C-alpha cells in the first residue's frame, strides 16, 4: 500500500479494505516477563516411550505405499493419522457398529496426538495396534501403535478421541450399547 501512497494514486476500495485489516500495528497485550530459571519446576524424564505389542489386543495390517514417503525418504507424519483412522474405523465396520453411509450415529475426531520412535518407509508392511483407553458417556479415547510387521516395539504411538454424535444434528449422543459391546474387547486392564 505504501507504493500507492508514494505514487500519488488513489487507493481502490479493495486496497483501502486490505489496509484497514492488515496494516494496523501489532499491539502487545501482555508484556513479556523474563523467566527466572530458578523458579521453574524440576523437569522429569517423562519422555514418551515406545509401546510393546502386548499392549494392544487388536491389530490391523496396512501396506505402505510409494506415495506415503516424503522427500526425506520415510513415511510422512500425516500418514500415521490416516492409519489410526483406518484401523479404528475398519474395526468398527467389521464389528457391524459403523455404517459409514447410513448410520444415525457417527464418530467425529476431536483430538489427536502421535509420538515417533523409529522410521517407517515404503515398502514396509505395518500393523496398527488398537486399544480403548477410556470410554465415556459419548466419547472414546483410542490408543494406537504403529509396528513394522513382526517388530516388538512401536515405531510410533498415539491416540485420538471420537465424540459420537447424531449424524443429522451433530449433537453428542450416549454411546449405543452395541458400540460399547464391540469396544469392550479393546479395553486393556
């Protein structure tokens, strides 16, 4: 915009609108206060650890694809989330508790997380371990482990939370009894 002012040209309506939205100076609401390192709590060594195969009661095999690899020669991090979703939803479909096209109740993902421990790359075959960590009134927290086929420790592990809602209203619903029953086998004690 500065160019238009210096050139003596008048600003168009669109240029004035842009200037009003984007050319305001930033305002610092709370000034930054330097942190006193002596006042920080002790750091514990609570770094995430790889999970074991025995931690998961169900496994879903997936074959990596050429397109899963990124320019660094390993599977891109976003692909892991797709594997999580695939493993859980495949299990639900196989159990007869998820009708993707016509079911009245659907699960919406509201939270995801993943930690990475070892590289996976095409053409590795993987197995996704699935377990249920928590079943609430209308939500389920699934924990998942990505294993290279036959490996004992996870290459990655994470979780996601489904909130089950009415397909039409998108309002949370109580977990159907059939869904609870299907998920009971995935709960580790």
